[in-house]
C-alpha cells in the first residue's frame, strides 16, 4: 500500500513538473514571437503565434495572431483565428471583443452583434462595446438601434469624441443638421485636433444658416489645410453670406497698454545670461513670414540704431512707429510721417530709469500658432530690444526680439506648458527649455536670428505669455541645464507620451544614448510586452502619470480620429502621389513602445510607404495625427471601405520629456530633479555659475 502511494505521489510530482515545463515553454515561445514582431518581422511572428495557438490553445497566442492578422489587412484570417479562440475560450471577454471586431472588419455585422451582445463590460470599458454594437447595427441598416447605443456611449468619458462624431454622421445622413452640429461640436471641442469633426461641424453650421460660425470654423481648418479645395471653396462661398466682417470674425487680440515688468533677478554667484535673438511671427517651419510692414510701440523712450550701431533717431514712450518696405527699400516712419531710409537693419532699444523696472515693446499683429488650429494674428509684447531686418533675398521684413536667455525662457514656459501645472513640473520645463536654447543657438542664423517663436524651436509668446509662476520657475533654476559628455543634451519634449516614451531611433532620428524609452504607466509592466497589449492600452484608460487631467485635456492622453477613405485618398494624392482608392493601412514597424515607425498605404493604383513618426503623422489625416502611437481599424459599409478609426495615445513625437507626465509626477510629490532623471536617466545635472 505504501509503495502504491509513493508511486502515485511521484506521478503527481511528474505531472506538475510537466505542466510547469509546458507553461515555461509557452511563455518562452510567446516571448520569441514578440521579439520577432518588435524586430519588424510581423509575418514570421504571426506564423509562430498561429503554430503556438494550434498546439496549446493558449489565449495570448490567439489574441496576438488575431491582432497581427488585422494589422496586416487580413480580416478573413483574423475571423478564422478569433473563431478558434472563441471555441477554446467561450467565456473570455477579451477573446469575444477581438472576435467581434474581426467580424466587423470582415463585414459580418450580424455575427459581430451576436458576439458583442454576450459582453457585459464594467463601467469605464462599456463605451467601446456600445460603439462597436452601433457599428454592427449601422452595417445591418438598424440605425435607430445604433443611435441608442451611441447615446449610451456618449454618456461616458473615454470615447466622447468618437461616439459623438458617429452620432453626428447619423443625423447628418438624416439631414437633421441641427442635431448633427451639436454632436460634431462636442467631438471637436473635446479634441481640437479632431479636424474631421470640425469639418463636419462647419458644414452642418452652414446648412443651419449659421454662416458666421461656419466661416470661423473653416478658417481654423484653413490654418492647417490651405490647399484643401473643400475648405477653400467653402470660405469663398460663405463670404457673401456673412453678417459680420471677415476681420471681426478672425481678428486677434489687440494690446494698447504696456505691462509693468520686473527686472530678472540673478542669484549671487551666477553669471548674467547671454543674449539671444528670437525671430517673431515665423512660419511653422521657423522661416520668415512674408511681411511688408512692422508696427511697434515702446513702454519707455528709445533709441534707434542701424546695423553699424550708429544712432539714427530717437522716439518717445507710447508712440506708434512703423517700418515699411516700399519699392524694395526699407524705411522707418515716425508718428508724424517722417521717413528714414535704412539698409540691413535697425535696432530699437528702450531704456527704463526706474530701479527694478523693465521695459517692453509691443509689436502689432504678429502671427502665432502657425500651422495649428488655434493660429491667430495678435499684438504681442516683449522684453529687451526689437531688431527689424530687411531680408533682401526674400524681400521681407523680419522682426527679431533680442533678450537674455532667461528672459526668453519666461516667455517660453507658459507658452509650452499650462502654468497651473505643479511648480516642479514648471521647473523641469525651465531646465529643459534653457538646455534647448543653449544647444540650438544659431539654428536659424541664415535668416538673422538664433531661434524662432514656433514649435519648430520652442513656442515663445514674450511678456504676453508670461506668468508669475512660470517666471518663478525660471528664476529658481537660473543657469541649470542637462548635459551628456559635457555638452547640453538634445532636450526634446512632447505634450504627452501616452504612457511610454519612444527612443530617438524608433522615431526615425539618430541613435542617442539618453533618448531611450521610459514608462509612465503605473499598472503595466513593459518587460513582457506582447503586440496585442497595445489594443487594450490604446482603447481604454490605464493608470499613468501622463493621464494627469488637471488643467489639461484628456484628449492628449487618449484620442480617436475617424478619417474617411476619400479624404485620405486626397491627402496622399496631394502630398505623395495618386494611388487611387485606399484599400489598407498596414503598420510594418512597431517598436516596443508601441509607436509605428513604418506604415504601408495600399491603393488600387499603387502604394506608398511612410517612414518616420512625423511623416506618418502628417500623411494620414487632415492636419496631422496627434502621435504615431496608435492602432487603426477599417470600417466598411455595404462591403465598401468608408473610413479608418485611429485609436491613439499621446501628443507629439513621444521622445524624451513628457510634459503631462511631469505634472503627474510633480503632483505625486516628485521634485524637478527626480522628474528629469526619470526621463533622461543618463544625463547629468549642471548648475550655472
């Protein structure tokens, strides 16, 4: 009897050992397949996941195989994989959701609805269920049911933009433009980068005869899409119908009174910051805008010198002066109309005689936000000096602000980061902005200035953008920078990394030792990342420092774009080449951070390959996508591809410093040096002296 028991015990141990070995083998093979995927071999990874799913019925193998099949534009294979997964795991919600989306992509709407009806998602995850149910019902022409489900989805907070956009489309189809406008407005206000929603909103407003607001919306789109025929034709069509002047509808802010500013306080023992030249009102690429006149007024009496530093005239405080180009020559024009001819440039230098009080110069009607939906032409106020250069090659006037580096930073911090963010986030931004300025002085020297005032360098709004909190962040970090091997680092940053940053190499830049991925997720370990995880990460909220939502839109952390096939076709045709109707968008390279670095656009007449994150972002939608951290799903109606749905995360290139993540970390009690060390672990902290 004892012998039999011993044999039984040995058998149990052997069975357990075999089971553990099998689990270990499956885990090891999953990791091998993932490595194939992240080394840009998705087809080989798919084959390995398929083989593993057949051998073991492992759920992760099924989910990965279905995910890659969908990415590779093979919905029929995805359906086969998902059906097998469903048979093996009939109660698994993630398997059911994946199967339903595969059936949706293959146009099997009734099957998709049947699968989705089995799900009972918890709060916070139910919105996508309602949206997918609605997509299935639209496919079956059950649009009343679809509207009900979209209304349920619209009550949530995760997919506000998508649910309202799809509702808008249904009402637009019914010619109910008032309700359509309501939902398109919600979608576009939730995410101001959702240009497709703004386009439909503008069109619906025109249908309801709200011509003024329709014109205003189209003008915002025009700032991004100057070559879009739909936008240009709409603007031309609306002008005769306006009840207010175009100038009233598009006028920026005017400024009459100067701000009383304090002089920058430099701590004892620190060097006085060097001067830097900032090009004002520049184009999105940082180059000079066409300009035939510059008008300005100074807070204090001023002297004007020429390019040889010879004084040519003096002016009084609050007077409005003009520099103008006339017949290829440049003139300084006094308030009385007196013209003074000058050659290459003039420099306006106000002087304050009050201890501790600085001076400012207001420059009238400057472009800001070039290339963005919020682009405007406003009066701007600046510290320091104003130089105006006559660029004879471009035949334009170039206004340049000459300030110290730290005065420049005071106008950068509030322009680049919400001033309501915790002070240590602002301090971290100040150190990075200073590092960037010192690293890139002379970037635009060909045009007579060091840096521009746009996102091409750092957004700079001068005194108009300053705040006490941002100024305090600059003053409390005077001279502090980050360096690597004794030189300022490439202190790149983005608004939101979406949960994890990517390496400079994955972004299509050069390999940089201190620009490697770091995670901001609190509830996800990237150590054993599998491809299908990105579906869950991007379609639902996860706890992350970059999910910080105080004084910042959640659309930067998780966003959705719906890009119609016909619109994408025109974008590709205009910016690349005519490849006919778009048939598929296929990510060919996705790094472990989840960002897509190569994507194939297939059409009926050819294909286009998009490399690098900025190329991908700029060629897949109106304006641009917020980031290249996305998954994309096709949507068919009557077996015809109608639009693509992008589920994305983050805003910007995702390399280096995450501004929103920094706010989340500061809110959790981390100081600015700890925050900077997280995003740039190999960089050294350098204090000025």
